[in-house]
C-alpha cells in the first residue's frame, strides 16, 4: 500500500503570538517550529503503525514550504517516513497548497492520502476537503480510528455528540485527530536513517491564490477578573444571571 | 444571491445552521440580494419557518438517501446547486460536516474560501472576512480575491434574531452521484449535549484529582443544562473521554458560559476556550494563570465551592 502523509510546519504550541510589518506578518522571531501536531501525532504515526503491520507499505511525506521546513520533514522521516517531497513554495493560501499536493499525488498511485484535522496556526481545515475535490476522491474528516483491510478502509469519525463508522473503498483522503494514534519520539536509529532517506525538492506548479491575508490582530485583553468569595455562591449566580446574562 | 447550506442530523436542523442562515441573510442585506437556503435530504423541522432567520426560499433535494453524510456526494450536489442557482456567496456553518465539504465546494466553484469566520464581510476594499487563527489566540482579515466566495462561520459567533417572515420551499432536481462512503454504524451518546453546540459548558482539570470525583461537576452541569468538557491531561489519562478535550489540540469552543474547575489555564487550554463570552474560574491556587483570562473567579476548594454553586443554581431555578 502507498500512503501520502501531508506534513505542515507550525509554531510550537507555546509560541508567543505576535505580528510584524504593520500587523501583516506573523513574527517568527524566537519561534520554535514543530510538525503540526495533528499531522504528526495522529496522521503520520497511524501511517507508521499500518506499515508496522504490513511492511510492504510505502510512506511518502509531502510538505509545501521553503528550505526552512527541512528540519521538520527530516524529523518526520526519523519517525518513520520512507521518503519525502518538499514543494518549494511559501504560500499560505489553502487552495495553492492543495493544488501543489494534488499535483504530486497525481504522479504517484496513493491508496491513502492522510492529513491532520487542521493546522494549529491558520486552523483552516481545508486541505483534505480541497484534495478530495481536485482529485475526485472520497473524503472522511475528523477520523479517530482507521483500519485498512485489502482495499477497504473502516473509519470512525466524530459527529456531533458521538461517532460514526464509515466504510470506504480506497483510494481516499482522510483527516486525522486525537484517538487515531499516540505521540512517538524518534529514536537514534530513526534519526540516523533519516539523514540518508530521499528528500526531493520540486518547484511549485503555477496556480493563482484565491485569498490573501490583509491584517492580523490580537483579541482585546479581559478587563480583569471579578473575584467572588467561596461562600458567596448566590452572588455568583446573580452576577451570571443579571450582569453577564448567560444563565 | 447568498446560498446557505443547512446541515442536519437525525431529522433535525443543527443549531449551527440556524446561525449560518441568519449570518448569510445579513450578508445578503449588505450585498442587496436575496438569501436562500439549501437542504439535502429530509428533516422534521418546518422549512418555511427558516424565513424567520432571513431565508426567502429553501431549496430542497428531497431524498432520504442524503440523510446519511457523504462528503464527496454532498460537496458535488452543493456545488451543482450553487452553480445552477447562480449563488455569489455560499455560507456554511464551520461545524464537523461544514469543515468536510465547504473547501471542496470552493474548489469546484473556483471560489476563494474563509473558514472559521467570525464577522460579517467588510466590503470597503473588496471582500474581507475576519477569521480566528492560532487556535483562537489571534484574528486575521482575509481578502477573498475571486468573484464567488465561500464562508464557513464559527459556531456561536454571530447569534440569532427572528424576522416576521416565512420561506417558500422549492424542490430541487439534481441527479445524485453514487455513494462513496457507507455509514455502517452510528453511536450517539443520548441525552448528552454536543460540546460544539452547547451554550453552557462545565469543564474539569487535574485539580479534581481523579475520575471518581467527577460527580460534583456532572451535578453542576445537570443543574445548568450544560455540556461537560475537560483539559488535555484529564483526557490523556482517560479520566474522561477524548471527545471532551477542549484546547489547542482538542476542540475549540465558544459557548456563552465556560466554567473551569481545577484547570490552571495553560496557554494551550486557553486557546480552545478564550472565545467564550463569559468565563468563570474555580481554583484553589490564586496564582493560576486562568484567572487572568476569566470574568469571574472563585479562589477556593472545588470540593466545597462546586456543590455550593450547584445548590445556588438550583435555588435560583426553583424561585423562577
């Protein structure tokens, strides 16, 4: 089986969020970069688990980003990807990114294309759905369980207030979230092996962005907490009812 | 025309779709055009009543098979309907199914998309929509550069009012493509309020010390009619199910009221809840960072404060 795992570079979850150049760019000063947690913990690790059961599986990684994305993709190789492709483009338009991934996907015969449920920076949750439209493939999102049997995938996906089991004939696209797999730490052997695994750099295909970011802003700070004594719960209820008007 | 997609489950229109209709109708007012809704499948709701939310027509593809969600089939039908009806703006709720299909519809229509929108478009310099980014820690104004636009509106970010109006129902006739997904099992936890749809949420952290202590939190949630949630360490140690985990790597929510019990308020947790309208923090540590993000705080032992809080709520409800 051939799996394509989409990998995105995001700021560390504890990164300070600030902006520069008149609030038009994310301030990367001092920011630690990580593999987007949903891509790494759930999608990539589940692909590795599938390969551990069926060693004939190939795991290809793809990232759309500049040379600064290479440490991230090397880490993903160290965890267990077989080879990687970096499309040399720094777009932050989901449509452009999806087009780049689709162009690569069309060249391989992938049974499964896996993404995280969203990136933790732009939170757009667009890539999997867009890929399904461009490649005309079935799509199941927010999956927390995946089993592959022959050419059938059995997937559990989140629905409001529960879960639903889906059966899909491969090839397909799936977006992964918590529950799918457990976070792993690359071991020394993996890190050494990753140095010599193939990492191909390709130039992007020409495509027009559909959107552009005009300005970032930060939410207004809270005006300050109103403290209520532990023995004044009637007062808290009154405030929630009459002042905040939420109950 | 602004076309709003109506999502439904178990024959009932989702709350987030009501909000999406009201939001779409407000965009239609800005643009001086009509707001019309689109529903695939059948529901028990009275569709003419969607006029109250601002929809002048409801286009319905009346086929039971569409009650089961198939992202590929649904996206294809919505894109065809939007093209046939010549919709300029297509609005979705940024909920579970909306996330699965809105971007595919945008690709099919060659439309730019903003997901996680939290405001009406600004039309002064083209068409700009504000969305939440960095898991709720910031906002971005995104300009959509294409003639057609797709917007997925964050849940609980726009609110709802009612007009005195009713919608007309128009039957759609579009051939339905072959299914790509077979739904073999649905497991809904009955009687539980889905977290993403909840107005009120009660959430617990490690301060509660163990799963056996969750009773006081569940009692509070029951008294309020609230959904329950938890912090990441609590779900990681399986004290509570994974689907209750709110935070940067869990679910992001924006209820009217979020009550955090024994949660210190790490930056990753705040990212998932800081769009809540009102935040109440109950923690025995006065230095807990969550107090800085709270509207109301109680410094005290959860095992005493929470039952007293529950009793006060029941007393208030009894007196109503």
